[in-house]
């Protein structure tokens, strides 16, 4: 079974690629999920292990709610509220979130962060 992570945007996707040490398909919702797109993904992903990592805001919660209706077995991953966005979450924190969900991640130290 393949693993898929759904994020909101291109920057989120790039950040996860910096952390992941295994091939994982990463899909972007680009901040919104139409009914058609939600249904399309439900069909496309029915044989995949699907994870959702979106921003801790209203848009992210709406995406969670919509996808949870069509993909009831989706695994919800959360960034810390203090970082609010996946794109601004430090790489070492993203690595911890993904490691906890049993993804293979690169070893990243907090001091490797550059903002």
C-alpha cells in the first residue's frame, strides 16, 4: 500500500521533501477543496494509506472536515499551533511529526534551521 500525504501548498510539499527519507507521494490542495476534487481524490486514493498535514487555521480545518467525509480512514497529522503553518514549522519538528506517524525521516538538528 502506497503512502500519500496531502498538504495545502507547494512550499509545504517542498518542506516535507526536505525531511522525508523515503519516497512518498505528496499532493497539494492549494488551500481549497472543491467537491469535485474531493471526490476525485477519494477514488484515486482508495487503495493508499493517506495522511493529511495542513495548517492550523480555518482553511486547514475545512480541508480536514471535507476529506474526512470521503476518506474516513485518513490519518490526521498536526503541526504545533504555535507555528500555525506547515511552511513555517521548523524542519526538526516536521521530522518528529512524520517520524511519529512511522515515516522514515532524515536526521535534522534544530540548529540546521535557517530563517
